[in-house]
C-alpha cells in the first residue's frame, strides 16, 4: 500500500468521521430536545426512536474510530517503511560515492605503480649495463693482473740475470764490452741491401 493511497484513505475516513460527529451532534441536539419535549409531556415513543438512532450512530462512530486507528497503524507502518527505504537509499548513495572515490584512488595508485614499475625497469636496465661494464672492467683487470704477473716474472728473470752478471768474474765483464763493440762493428759493416 503506497503512502499516497494511505493518506487519501485517511482523509476520506476523517471526512466520514466528521460527518458522523455532525450527525451525532444533531442527534444529541434532537435527543435533548426530545428530553425537553418529554418534560413537556411528549411521547416516550419518540424518545425511544431517538435513542435507537443514537445507538446506531454511536455504533457507526465506534466503527469509524476503529477503522481510523487501523489506518493510523497502517499509515505508521507505511511511513516507517518509507523512512527505512529513504535511509537505505541514502546509505546506498553514500556507499556508491565511497566506492567511486576508492575506485579513483585505485586508478591513481595503479598509475603510480605503473610509473614506478617503468622506473624500476629503467633502473634495472641501467644496473644490467653497469654490471656488463663491471664485468668487462673485471676482465680487463684480470688481463692487466696477468700482464703484471708476466712483467713481474720478467723483472724477476732480469734481476736474476743481473745478479748472475754481477757475480761473474771481472775478466768476463771486461771482455763482454769488447765483444759487444766487435759485434756492433760487424753489424754496422753488414750491408743493408740498399747498395744492390
């Protein structure tokens, strides 16, 4: 039952109730007049007739009051249902607003996450490049270390040779420069092939 129907129904009942009250007032007026008429030696029959009408009107009046109270209960139930519907609709609207707000925040967070992921990927790429460079430099360092070890070995050999040379008898040392001079003269006298 809709609220409009309940309101219209109540208005009609109130109109009927007002009519019953008016009739009741008229009947009471007639009854009073009848009582005055009885005092004036009017017939008892008319009074009994008016009492019967009064009882009928009182019964109608009580029925109308009962219907009105039933309709008031229905109207209050209808109103409480309407109030509950309004409350639920307001709560639903609030929740929809919150959901829309949360959805917007989720989209913003998702965008931020995508941006951060892109940055992480770029940094990961940079780290990979740096790792490659470090590996290349590590390989270069290994090569340099090997060369240093080789050079150290050569230096040790040269030191060893130098020590041997220093430990040679002095005569050999005096002969060696002469042999070197002779060798250099021989080498200088060999034609270089340009005279041919």
